[in-house]
């Protein structure tokens, strides 16, 4: 298999783009409820965490051959047993082709 760079890989099968809008469907993101995603009464923290959590799940399910080498996506969890809390960190890293910040092309297969 080889790396597939279409947006639906991370954003779900119902991802859509129609200028100027990008749509990411809640059908593909069960970690975000409709109430949490509501434009005026929702919670941006829950949207961000839920989208990242669902994106990471799709990323993690990919075979290594299907993941880019110039982008990595990791999730770490630290726990505080005393406070009974956890801190989740998502890290996305990109190798850029130059200092201008464009993502570098994947190596030839």
C-alpha cells in the first residue's frame, strides 16, 4: 500500500469542501455531540478535543505504509493519581521543505 493524502483519511468519509466552506461531519466524529458542536451554545474545547481524538483514532488505525513520513501524529496521556485527573496531549509534526513552511513532498516510493 502507499500513502493516501486525501483529507478524508483524517477527517472522515463525510469530509466536504465547497469554497469557501470546509465541512467535517459529526457522523465521523462521535467524540463530539451535536450540543457540543452547536455554533452558539457549544463548547470549543470539547470540539477541539473530540475532533483531535477522532482524527487520532483514524490515524492510529492506518497501516504504517499508509502514513506519511513527513508528518507524525502522536497522543500522550499523563495521569495524576492524587487529583484523579489526566492530561492528554496531541502532537502533530511536519517536515517542511524550507523555512517558508510548506510541507515537504513525500519521498518517491
